C-alpha cells in the first residue's frame, strides 16, 4: 500500500512532494483503515508520516526512491534531539528526607559497614537525590556501582529507585499488564510471521503453562520470557552505526537480551570472557525452562533480581536503564522503546519512536 501511494504521490507532485500532501495521505490511510490509527499518537498517523521529524513509512519509501537520483554530497537529515527515555535528567518527584552531600557520604560509609537490610534500604532512599546527580554526571556515572556497592548484594534496590523516580503506579505496569493485556496479543501476532525453527520453538514455549512445559522435549524458555522474545521478532533488531550496516539476526539479538548460564559452571568465568556491553539478563539454572536465579549484568558485575520469575527479571532489566541512566542497546532500541511508551507509558509523545513501534502499538491498542 505504501509503495503504491508513494508512486502516485511522486507521479502527481514530482520527486519531492509537499509536506501537506504527505500529511493528507497519512490522514487518508487511517480514515479508510481506522484500525491502523495509533491511539497514543498526536495525529494518529505518525507511523505513516510525522511532519515534525520527517519520519514514517511514507517518508522512508520516498527516501528510498529518491536515493537513486539524489545529488552527491547532500548531508543526512539532522538528528532529532531526544527528549525522553533513560538518559533524560528529569525533575525528581521524591524529595522527602534527602541528605545533602556530606550527609550522603556518611550514609554511604554506614551502608558499606552494615548487613541490616532495613538500614540499607532506608539509607539508599535517603541518598536517592545524591545518586541521581551522580548517574547524570558524565564523570561520576561510571563509578556508581563502586560508590554504591550494595546494589550488588541487596535485592530490591533497583525497584526502589525506579519507584522513587516514577511512582508505584508506573512501576507496577509491566507486571500487571503484560500477562493480562499484551502477552496473548504478542503470541497472536507472532503466529502471522514467516515461520522459522526458532520462531516455532518460542511460540510453542509461549503458549505452554508451567506444568505442560515440563512435558516438552526441549522448550526454548519459559512462557513469559518466550513472549518477550516473540516481541523482539515483531520489532526486528535495528541496524546500528552511522551507516546503518551492522544489522544482526534475531538469535544474536536474543543474546543481547538474555543469556543462559548452566548452574554448574563458573559465573565469574562467564563475566571475564564477556565483552563489555549494555545491561542484559543472566539466567542461571539447570536448563532454560528451569531457571533458579536471574541477574542483571552491568559492567561485568552481577545485580541479583529480587524475584525468581522471568517476568520480574525483564521488569528489572528495563528499570536498571533509568536508575543508572544507561542508553538502550542499539539493536534492541525498538524493543525497549515499545515497553517504555506503550507498557510503562513513560515520556509518551516526547520519546523518538520508529514507525515500526508506532505501527505495532496501533495494532495492539486497536486489537487488529
């Protein structure tokens, strides 16, 4: 449909159609096909054409057709400034009983010499503002786990900081909404994709209950985590780098998200061999469907997840980006952005989204 519309547009107005024309075509699409409207979008058709950012399926197709006749030496379109997401230095909602710099240093020293969980949780809450200034300081952000090492041995600190950032309602959205609102839709849309052996295994695992998965010969992962890996299929890994040529496969992208570790092997050896990269889940157990411990790996250090479920591990992986102000892994940016704006509803309307993310949200919210 997009190819036909762009061909007609260029035949009517030439190589560079007017902006208003592209807007009319975008509006026309969602008028004729209401189920393609993005309910969270400003116009509803941004995934087809966004006039402010010059993005969308119509823009992409126009640029592809224009590329063959574009004069050499033209500069790339300027990047849109990011105004949402984990790197944003946002105004803090929670500012009660916050310690100043000197008091925070004393509290950090106290935390490093106590094993009482209640004291650690309370002091971490009192140093929240100090820690947020640190993670947004280019020089201090790299030392956050050295300054606050209790993240490495005290469960629940990531969840506490995220709740202080956004409130309990936002913090609970994935755990509450994924099983009831999103999971079944992901499976249904996954069934429409071109079949591959990996996709078949993930669909089979995602449909299984805990009891029936034990009867499978070789399940891929448990049901919940398989559904998130299906979402990765629906939001294909993005090419990274300025030239956009470093595209990776789905199986490679999965390894950027979650890595299985056989419980009988050394975790330290895994960390030493692992290359530095963005946060990911390390799932340790006897098999992929029988995981006993989940960790978030950040800078080759292990942060233990509070709960032992894969759904809670995904929740904590997402939240660690905001707590430590870490950018999304480029190949997984669509996947993270969908969770951010559609599931958690964080920075909706200010975060840069690809047309693919907007299109998938429209399908979900319109029950296509």
